[in-house]
C-alpha cells in the first residue's frame, strides 16, 4: 500500500535539510511513515469505537498523540 506520495515526502525532506537526499533514503522514509501510519490507524479505530462511533474525527488524532506525548502509549 502506498500511502505517501514520493514527490511530496522527498520535497519535505529536501526542504528541511541542506544535504542531498538519495532516492533510497526517500523510499526508506516512506516505508517508515506507512508502517507507523498503519499502526496509528488501528489505534484511531479503537478510540472511535470506544466512543461508539464509526468515524474517526480530528479529536481522535489529538487524543492519540496526546497519549503518546504523555507516555501512555509508548512510541513504537
């Protein structure tokens, strides 16, 4: 599954460093982001279901990352 657009990820990476970016580095970043996004979506589903909803809302994302920031959910 390709969640991230290669050009956008590469652009973000290049815009934030003065170093060159190899295509393999961009691909590795995309793989990392996709894996973590898949895990986050599972957690977001749990939050929505806990609130008896079938829709994930922005506040669910805020809740998920506040759990991470406060150490309730460890960074994986």
